[in-house]
C-alpha cells in the first residue's frame, strides 16, 4: 500500500515500515509555524523527546464510527466519489492510534489533548498509550447535533476529548477547577469535512500552554490547531488522502 492518488481515502499505512513511508516535505515555515505535508509518523519519528510543549490533535475515528457516520454539514467531493464528513479520510484502528499517541507522549513535555472516538478513549482508562496516563475524559456537546435518523434511540450529540499527560511529570494547567466540558456548533464543511470549532481549540491552547510554548498537531487537517495557536509556536502535519490534502 502506498499514498494513493486514486480518489479513495488511503488507509493509515498500518504495518508499513517507517522507512517505506514517503518522506514528509515542509510546505510552509516561518518564525512561528511549520506545516509538513506527509505522514505524521515519519515526522514524529525524527523529533526529539520532549521537544514540544503540548500536543493538541484530532486523529481519525474507529472504523465502526466512520461507517455509521452521517453528516449534516454538506458534502466533500473527491475525484468521482462523493464523501461526506468523516468518511472523506480513512479510519484508524486502536493499535495504529496507540502507536501514534505513544509518539505524541514521547515528543510532548506535558499534555496530549485529543478529540477522539469515545470507543478509543474509554480503552485508555485501563490501557493508555505508552508513557501517558489518561487524567480526564472531557466532552464537546454539540449545539447543532445530527438527529438520530432511525428515530429509535437518542442521537449522539457529543464527542469525547482525551486529556492525557506524560507519566513522568506532574500535571498543571491554567483552568483551575473548571470542568472539561465545551459546548458549541459543528463547523460547516469547507476546507475540511471534520474541522473542529476554532474557539474550543483556542481555549485548549490558552488552558494547556503558555506564551512561548510550542503546540504540535500531527493530524492537522485544515489547520484549526495552528490557527488557534497563533500566539504560540506551532507545528502541524497534513497528509494527502486521495486527491485532496485533508
Ligand atoms: C479528524 S481530522 C482532523 C481535522 C482537524 N482537527 C481540523 O480541524 O481540520 C483527521 C485528519 O488526519 C489526517 N490523517 C490521517 N492519517 C494521517 C497521517 N498518518 N498523518 C497525517 N495526517 C493524517 C486525515 O486525512 C484528516 O485530515
């Protein structure tokens, strides 16, 4: 398997030796932002331990969630396929996610904050990625949730947020005793089918980092985290899926 240009979302190159992943390219760089185009694992493997202050990210969800996903925010067109929402890019399984999250735990000096499939997050209570511990599961409740089409059960209406921290450091944040709960609308399809609300991500930047810190987003997508971290230094990784850079 390789990064394809067929209009079909590529799998996350699970099981592909790192040496065979095409080398990432720096697409943009200035004093405060670096954006790579390429598989995040190739960039992460070259990064030193503790070289960023915080990871704020949003990996793909499980295959189960991708298959069941319905979007109320429009369509993403890729090649001759019409893909909606989360199905515009490949899902990730627990093993592949664990490997990337363990790398995130190695390169951060403190927190890894990640919007994640709740099926994945709950497994981290008993079996967190290597080097990390799960300190809290937060929620984003949606003000415009997708209705339950079948009408036979409550709709989902929320997403899980994993607050993970390096095991060898004491946690601290700028939020004192406030709860890990955010409320807001989903972002309409534009540059990306699953962009996260800028205000929520900007809140995380303020709460989990300080001026001068570096924020990393290995699954940068449309770059919401990089925009949210405009008062910090930041690095993001974006991968080609099908014909689009998503
Ligand atoms: C949930 S989306 C992130 C959306 C982003 N938070 C935003 O606001 O635009 C996950 C992204 O990870 C990308 N992705 C998947 N595997 C990747 C990899 N190995 N390296 C870099 N990006 C990857 C997908 O193409 C998708 O754009």
